[in-house]
């Protein structure tokens, strides 16, 4: 997964648009809150795993 794809995943899961105003960190926190398995039992497991993979790519690139 490239950093551009990871950025798209984060904004999609946060249900926000990448408009230049919302930061990547804010979008990540919003997405994590929406899809965390502790808050949504069984519903957000796959989405949270995808978000975690995107976050690891972005952290390795120094963007998150």
C-alpha cells in the first residue's frame, strides 16, 4: 500500500473529505473512534484492521 492509498483509506473510513483543512491526524482519530472493535463489537473489525495497516504505512513515512 502506498502512502497515497493509505491516506485515501484513512479519509474514507473517517467519512471525511481530504479538502486540505482537515488534517490527516484528525481523520485518523475520527476513523479509529468510528471503527474501534471495543465500541462496535464485531462490526468494525475488518475496517479497523485496514485502518491499522494504513496507519503503519503513514507512520513509517512520517506523515502520522
